C-alpha cells in the first residue's frame, strides 16, 4: 500500500502538484466535470501519484485496484461513475490489457460446464450471514421493482409478484427456476400461487440456506448446471442468471429452456444487459466480483431466441437497479462492523466500489435490466402485459 494510503487518507494535494499523467487524466475527466483533489462529492481525491499511471495503463482494472489499495478516494462513488459513464470517458482510455480481455472473451468459451461453478464458489459462497445483512429478508439478489415501493423489502416482493403475474401462475403448475439463488422466487410463488418448483444453482451456500428456509414447501433445490436439466415444466423463470451464461452458450441455454417448457408454457428471462457489445465483462468485475460473467445485448438475446421462441413482451426497468444497489450499499455499510475483522479493509473497499460502480452504471443508463416473456409458438390472441 502506498505511503499516501497508509496515513489514513489525510494527505491533501493541490492542482499545482499534479504530475504530467495526472494532468492528462484531469483533461480526460473534464467532460464529466470531475476534478482531481476537488471539493465536490464526486471529485477524485488522489493519495498516490501512481494512480493516474495505473488508470491510463490498465483502464478499469487500474482504476478499481488502485481504489482497493487506498490510492484514491471519492465521497460519492456512485456520482463519480454516473458522470464518467454518462460522458463516455471509458471510450477514451484503451489500454492494451483491455484488448487481451476482449479477445479472450470473443475466442474462448469461458462459461463451460466446468467453469460455471467458479462464480458460485467465488461470489455467491461468500457466506449467508454476509448476504443476509445486505439483502432483504428473502435474500433476493436481483433488481427490485420500485414502481409503488418505498423500501427494499417492498420492492423485492413487488418484483417477485410481477414475475408470477407475468407468468400467469396457477395452483398446481410446475415451475423451473434456472439459477434460483436463495429461492426467493420459488418460495414466494409456492406460498402465494400454490405452485410446485424446482430450482437449480451452482452455489452450495445458497442451496443449504434455501433448503432449510423452505423445508415445508413443495420446492426442490438442485446443485446442478442448467445444461443438465431434461424434464418438462408448465413455466420457466430465470432471474439474474443469464449474465453468467456467455455468448457462446446463449443458443444452448435457449435449447434447454425450449426442451423443458411445455408447448403452451411461458418462459420469463430477467437479465442485466448492455446497449453495446461489451465483448466480455468489465476486467475489474471479471477479476474481483463475477468471474466469467458477460452482459448480453438485445440483439444477442433475440438471435438466440430466433427459431426457438416468440418474444411476447420486453420490459426495461433498469433505473430501478440504481435504487436497489444504493439500498444494498446502505445495508452493507450499516452491517460492516460485524464483518470488519473477518473480511478486512481491502474487501470493504472492493465491495463498496462494486456496489457504487454498478449503481452509477444503471443511473447513466449504460446498462439495463430487461424482463423478456417468451413462448414456444406464440400465445393465441396475444399476450396481455401486466405491470
């Protein structure tokens, strides 16, 4: 850690002290109205002169790693990222390592059956106590629906009910949840709509927690890769899992959903997406948060659905993810004293960076949240949207 970071971040540097690299970085940030060592909440406070070189050489990876190491701070990271992304500053920094990451994402299948388990072990198995402190009471780790909600709990319940209504759930139906997480959708659907559910996940921690919480309901949890599912269901939902599938597997994923869906069934796909082909995930996110993740575009999903499904409905409420992430950030900060000694300061800065970077990205509308409703041959008379 740098000498600037080790003194408690009290070092103040004025614009006249800026190195040539820092002055160049300042020029890059001008369209976003961000200053180095400025006094506004979204300004960068540089503690280590090496930060600018790290950002210019390694882009997103250098920005995130130097923050984790205490090389710079920002009072409101969410506002910083909103400004950076809205001004598209990222387009002006093209480090060579980003090119390697892009080529690797394009040429390799980084989401094979064997690799699919890595994200569960790395991210989702952090511990149920940790996620329980950050999320709502059902442990719903996806975007809430804030149309009429005022709290995180209300927003997550509204999202679960929205999915159930979009799928037209009826008592006695059998539902498959691909990437079921801690089982919040299945638990809600079984309790309120009288359905039976099967959920698959690659997280052992999620499975153990969910099996205990929903022991009295007609729900089956399977520690299983989605490619191994081969039985039919009345309805299918997949909420926040498609981001881990990868472009080379989108067709396979849709094949699995088609073979598992009854002819008159509906399939709801809830996923984060991007407006441009990102060629893999952000390098920092890939290394520290979601290994082998990849955000799809609308055209990629449409091509994968072509010949397999009819798109009945497409709903974008990505702005709601900003509110969801800021609620998680608030819960995380409040609960941090319980995890400080176990996880350490570097983890705190990593997680704070992750939540705020994502919130800023959704606020800038750089990334979206889509719910697709798909049918195998088209709903006769047309699908009636609910909201």
